[in-house]
């Protein structure tokens, strides 16, 4: 890092804090303003904030590393931009009419207060121990790679760059989130989206220029790395739907990674849960000033969501090509003596390119983009979690709390989560394989939530008893799988060799996480339908405006008036771009 790089990073922090301070001065001491920015966000802020909250440092590090090891395979997840269209066209009308603060609150109106409380607790715990942990872990990799020589002595203890950078960014992010609430998060996200896209785009451009262009990239690397279809339909299997049994395991993989069954059926469930029902994302749409704005913001976010393929995955491929050709010596650490990729070393592909490829000044811009990714995702998690705790849990036990008290509790909750995040750092620093383990957590927690939201909106016969039964059944199955996986994933004492081959726990642990996730989804659906139809239907007045079958003619007309042909055309273009990506990346 040269002096000019530090000047640019300093300017970035100055701009960020200035925006946060300006926004904090405009805030009123009300829950609407603190948690939902006064429900007055414009479409650009809604879309940019959704994108910035989604793209954390784990995307920058993880997607670039995946690009170097398995090519464009993970682009399947990034091409789930169509899920944001579902948010805008299917879910936003219900959320806008309900005027809720949280997703559990909407579920409580549709079903029961108990369902709201259960979902709030599960979502809050998941946010604290997954979103925070993954962001800090990936951010630590960035700091350790870019500033390996930085250290600090405190009371005889030595703290390396992983600690120093992570703690500093967590504290700074927590500061402006506590002071400014959702409005500060949205405005700073808009700034950070621009910096993130510009910085990552520069890395792609410089990488291709150093390599000799796109055609040289395709020439140097194995064509399979550019094949989005290979993980779905491997050679010799085009005409069948039979699973492939890998020797020694009961999980079915293609190239050891992405099976067609999981990608085709499970990945959309996880995607729709995340983009359409998770507080972490949907809170931005809830802060829009009306249904039209929320829908346009969702469509704008869908366009932005297409960019990670070229901003993060392609740089990973470029890093691999530069390493194989020897054009950037520092990237050689990604390869072993035989020229094969070392998966763990490849996780640092993005920061290694920043360190060894970019000139001074531009390096500072890209590092600022990395910091933007880390801070925006953490800020979104802080704000969403404080909203859940305050509006769904604290207000339940203190229903007479004043607006000032609710805002104060929201700030205190955010501060508490900052402390929890700091305490979590030593755990994630030393836990080998924790990142992969956390990727599976969503697969275990999402299916029952997806089930109760989607089926609850489309089927008015489903009742609160069915909802609660599905949530509990799905969560029990998910927690059971986590309990089985954790000792093996973390290599705790007594489990170094795993479970006895062929035993029940061995089978559970070895079943591919997407297949187990699909199993949880099927069980949740069956339980919800059977219990609902075996008990009394919900009261008609409880369903008013909350399902497709109970939306009034007036509500339908109002929703129809909120969109025009421009929104339809813009949505169609997103779908065309997704199709074009699948057609181009065929190896």
C-alpha cells in the first residue's frame, strides 16, 4: 500500500462519515425514521441498498476464489436476479399494503402472534451467527492479504492485521448504523455501491489488459471453467435424470460440487427465501415511499445483481490465467508444483490481484471497494437485526413503550450486536472450514420460512396451526442437521475421524446439503397442508388483503395503477440478460 492508496482510503472514510453525519442530523426520533428511513426512500436508494447489503466481503473473496477453482459454476446463484423480480411483482404489493416493519410481523398478521415470535427468534439468531460471522471472516482474509506486516502490541498481546482491520471496520460500521439507522445505511450503501462497482470493474479491466484480452483468457483456461451447464448436465448424462453416486459417499455430485437436482430445485427455494422474505433484504423495500418505488427499486437491484459475474467471478478466472502464464509472479502461490489450483490459496485471489497487479492510487480505489462491500453488508445486518429485536421482541414485552424508547432500544441492540461480532472474531479466525459450514446454514433454515410465506400468500385455507407446525418441523430438522455437521466441520475433539461409515449419523452428515434442504422443504409443505386441512380454517377477517384470494377489487386496481409498460419491459430485459448469460457460458 503506497501513500496515495492511503490518501484515497482516507477520502473514502471521510466521505462515508460525512454522508452518515448529514443523514443522522435529518433523522427524527421515531421508529419509522430510524428503522425504515421514514418510509421515504427513492427507487435508486432502494435498489442500491439491496445490492450493497447483499454483496459483502464474502462475495468478493468467495466468488473470486470460486472463479479460480471451479470457473463460472457459482454464477448460477448470481443469476438468481430473477428472484428480485418476484419480490417486486409478487410480494411488494402485500408488504406495501400491510405497512409492516418486519417480515415476522407480516407473518404474524397472516397467521398468528406465535408464528411471528418464533420466526423473529430464529431470524435474529441466524443473522448474528451467520451474516456477521461470514462478513468478518472474509474481511479478515482481505486485511491479512493486503497488510500482512501490520501488527499492534496491546498489554503484551500481539494483534495481527486480521484483528486490527476487522475490529476497526466493525466499530466504524456500528457507529454510523447506531447513529443514523436505516436512512444512514441506505445513503451510505448508495455511495458504497458506486465505489464497489467502480473498484471491482477496474480490477477486471486491468487484469484482462495484463493477460492480453478476453480471447487470451479463453485460450489459456480449460473450456469447462466457462461452462455453466456442466454442473447441471455432465457428459454422458444428457438424456437421463439419474443421480450420480460418488464412490465412498452417498452425496451425489457433479465434479464434486454442484448437482443438477440441487441447483434446479433447491437453489431457487433458497434464493426466493433470501430475496423475498428475509428481513436483511426486504427491509429496504419496506422503506420505499410507495409500491411503485419499491417495485422499481427491486427491478434496479436485479440489474445490479447481474454484475457480480463480471466483477468477482471473472477476476478469479483472470487470476488463475495470470498465475498459469506467469505474467504476475505474486499469483503463483495459488498453484502447486504441478500447476493445479490450491483451493485455500485461491480464496485470496481477489486481494492478491489488488496487491500484485494494480498501480498505486487505483489500488486504493479497489481496497475502498472491498471495505465498502464489508461495511455495507454488516450495516444491513446490524440494522435488520436491531429492527427484529426492537419491533418483534422488545415491543411484545413492552407494548406501551414510547417511540423514543423504541429508537433507544434499537440503538442499544445494534451496539450489543457489534460487541457480539467482536467476540466472534477469535472463533472464526481459527475455525477451518467455517465459511463452507455457514453456507449450509441457509439451506437448513430457509425451507420452512419460504414455505409459510409463499404458500400462505397463495392458499387462503392454510391456517396458523399449519404454519406453526411447518416452522417447528422444518427448524427441528435444520437444527438436527447442524448438530450433526458441527462436530465434523469444526473438527472437535473425539470427532477427528468423523462418524462410523454407514452409520445413521454418517449418512446424515454425508448427504449433500442441498438434498437435505430439499427434504426439509418437502416435509414443511406436507406438514403445513395436512395440519391446516385437519383443523379449522382461518377467519375471513384475518385474511383481508393478505392472500391473493382475499385481495379486494380496490386493492387490485391500486396495485395495477402503480406500474406501467416501462416496468414490464425493464423486467423482461433482466430475463433476457439471464438467458443470454446461460447461452454464452456453455464451455
